[in-house]
């Protein structure tokens, strides 16, 4: 009888601890959700006020090519054309992802399929080291190495989209590579064994079996790298030139959404038009971040279905 009572007491104690644990977990999750919703509401309310309070046309904001919120155009509307920054952000991101993807996938294939020992002992520590380097260090290296190289090779100031794309390429390469390695490792071993048993060579197995099976994960890695490149601020600001002009060449100064934000946010007064349009740029960044997250989830679901 005493043993039964002890077991009941222990069970009730465990149930009490489980309830306390569930309550703490729920409160933590609720707090995180509250913080995220608060950030979304704050940025959205500030960004939308440009069009509701200040009377700026959304179409002119997205398609205009002149950025000078302190001046008025011929129609009496402030010159708040954000197209140069939007185009600059997309061009830099796409260039960096286009260059980083083949290098990342090639390194991942080498580390998992060709020489796992060398990859684990040498390449993996190097990649982890690159991930931990602060973005300001990348920007300073780009300012000291990439910009002078571009200036001496192509002329001009050396600042521009291509310089920013090179810096972002180095920054997102370790992220895409590490995610690609994890994806290739997740491909079942019997896929490789079955392919080799049917007479396929190692390269045929890698190309036609491993890579095709890992395609959803590789696409997720690329999208994740693009998301990081799109939101990078300090390193890009240091090498792109920060000229709010439509990009006419890859070697002329340009700007991105993040570079304009980091340069001007501390120089404006809260509630003014000059401040509101910066929050509108931040809202575009937030929408793009949500888009990248949704795209990543969609790719993951499609891969799971296949």
C-alpha cells in the first residue's frame, strides 16, 4: 500500500512539473509571437504612413527614379523614387547568388562525395571560421582589396555593384556551402549503392542521383543565401558607393535599400516625411524577408511531396 502511495505521489509530482513546463513553454512562445507581431505592426504602420499621411503615391514610390525626399517634383509631390535602391538590392543579390551557387555546390560535393576526410578535417573548419567573421570585417577587406582592384582594372572609383556582389559572394558562400553539405549528407546511402550496382560511374551517380534527390534542399540553401545577401547592410554600404541613382553599369556607384537606411536613419526626425520614407524602405525589406521565408517553406514542402 505504501509503495502504491509513493508511486501516486511521484506521478502527481511529475504531472505538476509537466504542467509547469508546459506553462513556461507557452509563455515563452506567446512572448516571441507578441514581439514578432509588434515589430511587424510597428514597421508596417510607419511605412504605410508615407502614403496615408504624407500623400506620396505608392506607384511613384515604387517606380520613381529620383530619390530626394527633401525636394518636390513638378507635380508637387516629394521626390521619393525608391526604384534605384530596389533595383540595386536585387541586382547585387542575384549576382552574388549566381556566383556563389556553383562554388558552394562544388565544395559540398567534394566534401561529401569525393573526399569526405579532407572536407571534414580542412574545409569544414575553414567554412565555420568564415561564418563567424563579422560583416564589418568583410566590408573593410572589400574596401581595402576589392575596391582598389576594381579601380585599377576597370577605372572609375572602384565602388559599385560588382564590388558589393564580390563581397556578398564571399559572405554567403560558407552559409550556402554548409547547408548544401547537410543536404547531400541526408541523401540515403542506398541511393548511391543502387546506382553503382546498376553500372553507373561515380560522376553519373553524383549528377543523376545525388544532386537530383537533393535539389529541394540545395534550392533552399540558395534562397537562404539570397535572403542573407538581400538584408546585408554594413558590408554593402562600405563598397557600393551609396549613390541613389539607377544602376547603369556594374562598376559605377549605386545603392541598396539597406545602404540608404543605414546612412540616413540617424539623420532624420521621427514623424517627418524624410523619416517615413525610410520606414517604407524598411517595410519593403520586411516583405522581402517574409517572401524568402515563404519560398523556403514552399520548396521544402514540394521536396517532401516528391
